[in-house]
C-alpha cells in the first residue's frame, strides 16, 4: 500500500464520519453505510452511557474535529514537509493513549499509519471502542491495513515487540513510561493545558467563543483553557455575562459534583472567588485548574506575560487570544490543524526519523 492509497483511505474515512459530526446523524450516500452506518450510530449512544463524560454532544464534537483533518488537499499539503515511505516500513510503533476526551489518540494513529508503520494501540479503559471501530472502517476501505493495525489489551511491555513508543498520560505516568521505555525512540507527553490572554478589547462574540474553549469536554482536554490572563483593572464578573449559554454543564452529574466540591473548598478556606452557579473563577498563579474552576491572573504589560508564558511553555498546550503572535483565535482551541502537534513535538518528523535512522 503506497502513500496515495493510505491518503485515499483516510479521505474515505472522513467522508463516512462526516455523517456523524453534527448534533444528529445525517445519512448521505456512502459505500460504507450498508455495513457500518447503523452499528456506528449504536456505538455512539453506547459509549455515552458507559462513560458519562462522553456526552453525545462531545463525542460528535470530537468526530467533527477529526473530519476537519480528513480532506485530501489538507493531508497532501501537510505531508509535503515529510519524507514518508512509499510502502510499508515494517517498523512497529506502540501508542499508549489517554482517555480524557473521545478518540484523543486518533491523530497519533493516523500519523503512524500514514508513515507506513505498524500501529500497536494501547487504548484507555475510558475510551476503548471508538478507535477500534475506526480501525475496522479503515481495514474495510483497504484490507492491507489489517496487518498494520493491532490493539493490545494487556500490559504493554518489551515482549510485545515494538520499535518506538508514543505515550500520553499524566505527569506520574510519564515518569513510569520514561523509566520502562527509555531505550526506545519515544515521545512521552505529560499534563498540559491551554491558557487565554485577554486584552480587554475583545468583542462579545470573542468572549463567548472563549466559553467553547473552556467548557468543551467539560474542561478535561489538554487544549481546554484552564487559566486566564487579564489586564489590571479588568472586571472579572463581566465574563459571566457572555457564558450564560453554557449553563447546561451543571446538569451533568459528574461536572456538577466537581463544581460543588471545589465550591465547598473555596468557601471553607475563605478564598475569594466569583461564582455564576456553574463555573468558579478564582485568582491563582497555577495553570492547571480543577474541573468546574478556571484560574485567572492579572498582568500590567503584555511583554511580561509573554515572557512568563515562555517560561511555563512545558505546561502549556496552546495559547488563545489575539494579542500574542503565536495565539490561536478564540473558540478554536479544540480544532487544531494537522500540523499543530500535541506538546509542540512534531510527531511526523519523529516517525519519519525512525524510518531513516533507527536500526530495526
């Protein structure tokens, strides 16, 4: 299977998934529908029952983000920068996936397969069905994927037989991965969060869009905004006026439990905060905030905050706003481009370097 065939398979996958990217499935003419349409619809409902964090809205948002990747011109433009293999390489790449948001490991899976490597996926127990179904779709589109896609349901260890590793998890699990798999070429990702820099000149539409960056996936994703940098004198309470449309979050039992717990801690410890009934804002220099809470910090000069963000770059996944050169627009934190890599580590470069340099 050459690179053109691999690209074609992912484009066809995107055309199928696009039917499920809106609030309700919209069936179109697609050659995969007879075998897979109804089963995928059933699976979407099932995963939302088995993992309450994976609401139907958020599962479909994740699918929409994947479809955003999967058009031919987008993929071909992205791959121009890399020397991908014409045929399968025989290199096996183990990918340990997180389970914080639906199909969070899809981009890694796609990168491995487009490079012509064999993908060995270790799925999270919190998200262990969706990517397995995606694999079945790819294999049906092109049966040559069958020998390139494996899922490991047991403990991932040296006996599995892999040549490189990509692992995503907490700071604690990253230490474990580094200790056990350091002899392999690897990418090991730790905890990160998104931050937003507000100038005070934003439109109401921009601040509303920031609400998407905060509330999507209930704040569990590494690209969710957990910290706000505000200009001195900024009226924090005015933010709530733009986020009333996100009050639905408090109707979710798990989110509500987290919100109530954090609210109790703030009250018991007499920590100043703002509360609109479904989100807590409190001043804190940390970047990662608990579910139901967003931290904020005031700044006087943009240059100072830019320097601070550079110093904290190992904790930051992306920066949202309009006033810093590397910032992405409000509302776009959860729809990265193919080339916007997690932890700012070029996954495709890493994978193609294995092909060129790693003696297997």
